[in-house]
C-alpha cells in the first residue's frame, strides 16, 4: 500500500468516526426534543469555549495553528449535526 493509499484509508476511518459520533449525538438530541434555538445556543457556547483553549504541550509556534484546526474541526461536526437534525444550513460568517 502506498503512502497516499494509507493516508486516504486513515482519512476515511476518521470520517467514519465523525459520522457515527455525530449520528449518535443527533439521536440523543432528537430524543431530548432539542429545538434549533437550543442547538444553536449550546453549539455557540461550545465554540466560544474553544476560543479559550490552550495547548501547553505543543510548542508555542504551533498553538495558534492547533487552536484554529480544532475550532474548524468542531465547526464541521456542528454543521454535520445541524444537517442531520434537519435544521437549515447556516450562512458562512464573513
């Protein structure tokens, strides 16, 4: 297996885990009767908390990159959950 094939395989496994995790969480949210407003409020609170996240184990020059990547990854998962819940897609900021 080439490096590219191995990278694709790992990426697809990560995508599968993201999908399954989102689906499990969405099932819990649906069972609790979550509204779009409550989903948005809790998602925004989570994203706001991420902006304060630090990574002391990483070299200082990587900390901003790690924070940005984590925020982007969580935003992606929130968008997946929003779609799975059947809520309208939010317009991109900016």
